[in-house]
C-alpha cells in the first residue's frame, strides 16, 4: 500500500525536496574548496532544520576526491580541494516524509577522465528516467542505466541497485535493481541513482526523487544535475 502515494504524500515529499535543494544550493554556492567534509555535512543539516525540516532523512554523505569511490562514505575531516569531485547525498524529512538527492560537484577544473566519468553517469541517469513509466519492470529500468555504463566500460564499477522507493522511510519498496521483477505503477515515488566508483580515483553519483505519473514520470527534484 505504501508504494502508492496520494496527493498529500506527494506534496510532503515535494516540500522535503524543496528544503533539501535550498540547503544544497546555499552550501554549494558558498564554496566547498577549503571546507572539510564534516563542515559541509553540518552546514547542510543546520540549513535544512532552519528551513523547516523536522530532521534529516538519513545521515548526509559528503565524499570528496578518492573518498567518492565509496558509495556510503561517512564524512570525515578531509579538506576538499580544487581539481576534484565531491559527491553529496542528502535529504530532509518533513512531516514524516523523506526525500533523497545526490549531486556530484566539480571543484574547479577536473581531469578529462573524471569529466568523462561524470558524463557517462549523466547519460545513464537521463536514459533511465526517460524509460520510467507505469507497467515497466524495475529490473528493466536498472538495465537501461547499466547498459549505458557498459558502453563506456564502467558497468563493473556500478556496484549497487539503480534506486528504491521513498516515503515515510528513505528506503522503501520497490527496489529498482537487476533482480526485481516488480512492475512500477502510477504514483510510485522512487529514486534513480546511477553511480560509478573507482578506488584511488573517486566516484560520481546523480540521484533524483521521481514521481511516476500516468503517462511517464517527472523528477520531484529540480536542482541542476550538470555540476561538473
């Protein structure tokens, strides 16, 4: 039952998303270079609470440079430097409802290799979102993103499922993964989050919270995805 969201639930998730994006925008525009991962996480938390969130939906992930190779990296005292990527995975909780957003940000000019990595993930994200609609199987959505990354030789570095449901818990059914036979339905709220993680180099993940509509889908998240 919880997989299908009513109008009120969608509005709460939209507000949680708005709060999250407002905080994310302030923190990114304030400059990340020279700040520690800890500082960035604390700033995100404070700004979301000040904007009306009742809590965070989960502990924020701030993974800079080589730490980006670990999808569930716990923020540390590592200082963010120019020339590297930073992955920020964050979400507010508003009136019980969660959201889940990830952006990977380039700090100044990054190497061609890192940029190519980011562009491959961006293409995987866009094609997967465009494929989402009622009646398709979750595993087929996952396959769309995985096939794109395979074309670039990155599929072996995509080490988690493509997404999951979102609601009063940040991880709900359905799982959008390679073994999920479940069909997606109208008014499901899910995430799409392709990622590539290469030890020693770093990683890239792009994630949005998506509402499945009668005719297809639309991102609830509105924050720019091309930040590199």
